[in-house]
C-alpha cells in the first residue's frame, strides 16, 4: 500500500469537518488493487452515508489529500448533481444514446469536475498539508506520448 491508511483517515476527518459534512457517516475504503480511477465516492443520500474510495495501489495523483477533498466536495454537491441529472433526463428522456443527451451530459460532467477541482485547489491552498497539485494524469499522458514517439 502506497499511502498510510491512518494518514488517509486523518485527512478524511479533517476535511469532513472543514466542509461541514460531520452529519454524514463516511467510510474510507483504500483500494489496493489495479483500478483505473484515483478516487470515487458512493453515496446513499437518504441515510447520509458515503463510501470514499481512494486508489492506494497505483494512484494517478501524488497528493491523496487532494483526492480526499475532491471526493468530499462531490458529496457536498451531491444534491445539485442529482437534480441536474434529473433535469437532463426530463428534457432529453432516458435514451442515453441520444446525441443531444450525450452532449448535455458530457458538458455537465465537464463543468462539475472543473468546479470541484477549482474548489479543491482553493481548499488545499487554505489548509492543505501538501499544497503541491497532482499532475499525475497529465504526466501519464506525456509519458505515453513520449514512449510512442520513440517507436516511430
């Protein structure tokens, strides 16, 4: 395991308080097997429970505190996220293959992720232990491009 589970738990407790999510029961689930994501959150809004999953096997982020904040912000914004998802379905129907639905869904997800990432950066700057941002996804992309360039 790359990350210390106790450090992750401390980070979760710290940021759960800062983001005013103390009324949520949030369980940390370190993922120590091959997984394509760096983090994710599963939410049960009715019971105010969530499972925050963090890739500790091979994370694309060097700053797991950044991942924790990012995923907690998804919990904080969950109601708006679900409301907008419902709006997309009411406007475009449930046909997920409809290009209009796909376009709107894609744009919504881009805006949601950009907003969550901007807020994450702000919170890190204000109170993060490690304010260095992760460039893991970009680094992987650069390494792939450079390695494919060697083969040409």
